[in-house]
C-alpha cells in the first residue's frame, strides 16, 4: 500500500521545480496557476531565488506547496495514486490539495497568510527553536517543563526516535537545551527559523487563521489524510479544517503519523516535493518500509520503479 507524504518549511531550495517544469507541461501549468492565484511570480522565486527572499516564511510556504502539488499532479498523470496521504506541518496543506479537500488557489493564498500570521505572532528575536538529538521525547518534555520558569518552551516536532525539535521563548529554549544535554542528549542545535512554530506562542496566529480556514469551500478528501495533531486519518473536509487549525500551535507528531500509516498497511512512502527530509525520518522510524522522494526527473524515474512494483 502506498502513501504520499509532503514536506514542510525548510525543504525549499532555489531551483526547485525548474527541471520538472522544463520537462513536463503539467508541472509548468501548476506553477502558472500558482503565479495567477498569488498575483506574483512565485515560480520565479522557486527557480531563481534570491534565496533570502525564498526563505521568508510568507514566501516559503506557498513556494513549497506549489512545488509539491506540481509533483503530485505529475505522478497522478502517470497513473500513480496513494491509498493515504500526510504532510509535515505546511505539508498537510499540500496533502489536502492532492486529496481534493482544498483547491490549489485557496490553499496557496491561505498558507501565505498563515506564514504572515505565524511570523507576526512573535516579535523577531523573542522566540527560537532547537533540535534535540539522542534523547527520548518524554525526556525532552521533562527538560522543557523543568526550566520553563513561567515562559513557553515545549516539544514542537516529534520527528523520529531521538529527534525532537523544541520551540518557545528564546531564553527558555536555551535553558531547555542545556537541561536536555544534562539529561543525556547527544546534541542540541539551534534551528535557523524566523519564528517558534508549533507551540503556545502561535495561538494568536491560530486565532487569526481559524475563521479564514472555516470560510473556505472544502470537499471530503478522496483518500484519508493522517493529521499532524493526533495521527488520525481525516475523512471529511470539516475534520480536515479543524485539524489544520489546531496544527498551528500544536506539536507535529510525525513519528506517530508514520507509525499510524504503517499500522494501516502502508509499506511504500513517496515523498512528494522538494528535498528528502521526510524519507530520511521514515527510515529512522521503521527500516522495514520503503521511502523515496520525487523532486526532479531522475528521482521520478527511480520512484516509478518502486511504484510499479507495488501497483
């Protein structure tokens, strides 16, 4: 059984989508749709940068979504369809476009505002994130609770065994990192992000986004989308919207998402979009499953070999 999984912010890179657009008209058409929906050339930012503009949250989110949907449409045009879908943070929006829950134009405009709201929720410099490696998630949460001292710091991305990102007030994140090292973490690395995503500091962004998401015209997904917030498959449009709202300030439970998909019978994961971060995480979670990514013509060829063996 096949699942398509979609990457989130941090997977962007200048040049993403260019080779696919040069080779496949359906990818070129998708980027043209994105440009029209946003009223500016997001395709040019994807293909040519500059990198510092692509890295701005309000640009990164629609750029990664457009690049991911282009790959999904290409795969479907070649006869490949998943039994389940999921996405990491922003990638959950890509998954819902792929599943037919959201229209591409609505999703692009929504994630642009999502990026703006998340950036504006916390003044630059007041928040931070860090990756904690080599420490179980429960010990990471323990470290955060012990040193919070009235500030916000919590697990934000539970990505794989021994790989957890924390987020919150900058000083509290630094204290939690030191405490995690004392509890046995192998390494703590500050993350180059513009805001402390997926923690309580994002509540203002969630409250701004909620009425806009609830006002969208949505459909029931054509295949279940396993949500970040609870690792449960969403089978109706309304369920999907509520999960996307809660996701803004809730942790991304990626390890639980992957384990749920495997429990439901998924044996092959196709990472649909730029980078290969999710494929690496999936292999860390369970080496018995297959995980590969599609982001350019050569990776498409490799993935289709895997897909044909499954279909």
